[in-house]
C-alpha cells in the first residue's frame, strides 16, 4: 500500500512511529488485500510505554484519583467509542473478517464492559478486622502497577476493553500489545482514551508482533501484572517469563467445549446453538461449541438437521453479513485444513465440508461437520479454532458427561435436556468455567468467565474479574498507646503473643521486622 498513512503506536499520550521504521501490513481476510500499514513496535517502544505507565503508577495519578472519577473517565471512553461506533464496527469487521453485525455487537460489548466496570470503580472495598481494644485493622485492595495486556485477534476490541476497564477502574496503568493480525481496533480504543482525557501514560497501545514486542513486554522488569488472552502454547511462554519475576497472571486460554444432548432435548435449540456456537466468526471463538456429544437414540435425526442447517449457511465477506465469513489468515486456514486431514486419518467421517473454499479470493473454509469422532482422536482432544464440529454418540447418561469432561481443557460446556433435574445434575458435573443449559453463549458482561484445567485461570467479566486486578494489603494500627513505660494487663499480653514476642509487650520492643 504505497503512500498509505502509517498507523502509529499510542505511547504516553502521543502517536509514535517505531524507531526501527519497520512496518506490519494488515490484510482484509475476505480478499487478502492490504488495508493498512502499522508501525511495528519493538523493544524501544515497549520501554517507552512501560516507562510512561510506570510513571503514572509511581506518581499515583490513578491511585489518588477518586474512584468515582476513574469511573467517570471510563464512562467517557465508552461515550467516545459510541459516538463513532459505526465507523469502528466497520474497521473491526474488515480487519478480522467477521460479519458486520457481529462487529457491531463487539463494539456494543466493549462499551458495556467500560460502563460496567466504570460503575464498579468506587465499590472495590476492603474490610475492617476486629482485633481488640488496642488495634484498628483494615485491608486495602491496591493495584499492582503496570499491567501488560496481550490481546488475540478474534475479538481485538472487546478483549482489550474487558481487561483494561478492570485495570483502570482499580488504579493500574496499562500497556496493551494488540494482535498483529488485527491491530486497528486497539488503535481505535487508544483514540477513544485520548479523546476522553485519560491521563497520558495511563493507557498505552502497541502495534507489534508477539515474539518481539509481546516477549519484550512480558519480560520487562517494571511490568507487575500480566493478562494474557490467547493460545495455550503462547500462554506457557508467558508463564515462564512471568515466573522469573514472580509476576501474577490472568490466563485466558483455549477451549474444546462440548454440548451434551439428551434424547429429550429441544432439537431446534440444539441446531441454533450449533449455528451460532460453532460457525459465527468462522468458528474462531475461544468458547466455541466444538463437540456435540449426542445420545444414540436421536443421533441420526440430529445429525440430519445439523447437516441441513450447515449446508444452508451462506458464505461471503463479513461486510455483507454472510453466515460463514473468512478465517483470519491463510496460515490459520491451513491449520484447520490440516486438522481435518488428521481427523479423517483417525477414522472420523465427514458429514459436510472438510476443505478450504479455494475458489474464493479470501481465506474461506467450508463449514465442516465430522461424525464418529473417537475420544482419543486429535479432533476430540485439541482445539481447532475454525468452523469444525465433532460429533460423538453416547449410551448412558453418565457417559455423556464423562466424554464432555475428557479433555485437558475446560472453558465452556453445555447440556440440552427438558428435564430440570438432569440439567442441574449435569451443570454441577460439567467441569468448565461456564456451563450453558439449553443454549450457547448463555452469559454476558456480568457473568464471570474463564477456564479450568489448561483453559487457564483467573476470571474476566463480572464482579469476580476485579479480584484479579487488586492485591489485598493489611494495615494494622495500634491505638491509645500508654504514655510511657511497660504495658501491663491481659489485653497487652494478648497483643504481645499476637506479635510473636516472648518478652512482655513494651514500647521499646515494638519493632516490626
Ligand atoms: P496466540 O497465542 O498466537 O496470540 C495471542 C497474542 O499473544 C497475540 O497478540 C500475539 O502477538 C501474542 N504473542 C505471541 N507470542 C508471544 C510471546 N512470546 N510473548 C508475548 N506475546 C506473544 O493466539 P491467537 O492465535 O492470537 O488467538 C487464538 C487463541 O486465543 C485460541 O487458542 C483461543 O481459544 C484463545 N482465546 C482465548 C480467549 C479466552 O478468553 N479464554 C479469548 C479469545 C481467544
């Protein structure tokens, strides 16, 4: 794209080119054409961004702000995004390839995250701990400092917002590493922060690659908190770097989410769950419905219905709101095609799809259904991150749950039945961070989200998310001290024991380590 304006990094309230002069080209996945050129952040930009964020923290710019005002600031960021929501949705749609309506939904969710945590900013409270007449004791829930936030490409705007809103609401400052395949949404987020008057350095957004800018960021000595949303493989690398400096992490990783379908289920609801759960955004959602575990007596009927639905899905560019939109990149599509080849070699049967739609110019992949998928196969066990559904049958009720739980992932799971007793029995036993009953994506901004097992730890969304952005500190105050000399009396001796002192409690030995 000769002559196109270079999109810059947002660092310390300014738009900065990269010192190396290197660039990243951003593609439209629906046709492979370059739509933007961004400045590639490297070590120097990481250093500048972390220094700015650290200055904001050390100068207590956000911490000393009234929490209500931090909330008002987030409300203003939401307003700034809302004022340009059509334009930003179009950018999000074109850089990710997703349907425009889905991109509009992403902008809406982004705004809701900001407003939700804005409203909670002044409700992050400590507690007072009774310790007898001589002490006042209370806890404060303090920010960590510089929070490094690594964002994937499948929801680049809303996944920026959900972590950043919590961090700012609680007084942390933030450096975001936007995804190299879809960096423009993060840049729009930075623009909204700028126009909302977020103090310079409190929010920094870098456009760079993971192995360079991302790696430099997670290794930076002044980073005190990491939120990583992405693949388990990269998550392990992030954890290794974090372990060097004992940096706390929130890990939002992949999934292999299953729906267990009992014979009494409403099959229309199941088919609709498959339509949205498996195929929206070309199957590139972490809590996608990837495995359908079906009671044998209804398996053939359900498979026929799913096949009819999937073969009826329209294919085309996200801007025109087709059902099956392109995958993010040629590489991602090749990974999905490879996973389909492996599934065939491991004995699964193709019901429909299974290959790239190479007659089109973009990175389109056919909506795919496999049946006869064995529990030990790769398709059953490993995340594919594409429009691929694996169907497996079961015979007795307990084995449905056992199959659903038989992977090392646990982001989401679902059950379909008209029997409330069975639904509750299953909901308790499905081992996943979110459980959906008779639908898919049955959760929202207000409901805690995150993984069990290798899908990660820590929670995003809901009030629980705030717990991951603060550390509890305790303040103990000794009150009404005697004017001088040795203290006597039962309460003072109790205090002495509490302090671990073998000697009687005197002012002279009141020295804390
Ligand atoms: P990825 O792990 O390849 O990349 C994620 C981010 O990490 C990108 O910004 C990338 O540049 C960065 N990165 C790569 N190497 C790095 C390194 N060494 N150090 C620091 N950062 C590095 O994942 P992806 O392909 O972008 O996203 C898809 C994955 O994300 C899937 O596994 C999906 O399930 C997961 N995901 C999880 C959630 C969730 O909330 N649990 C949400 C969305 C996506």
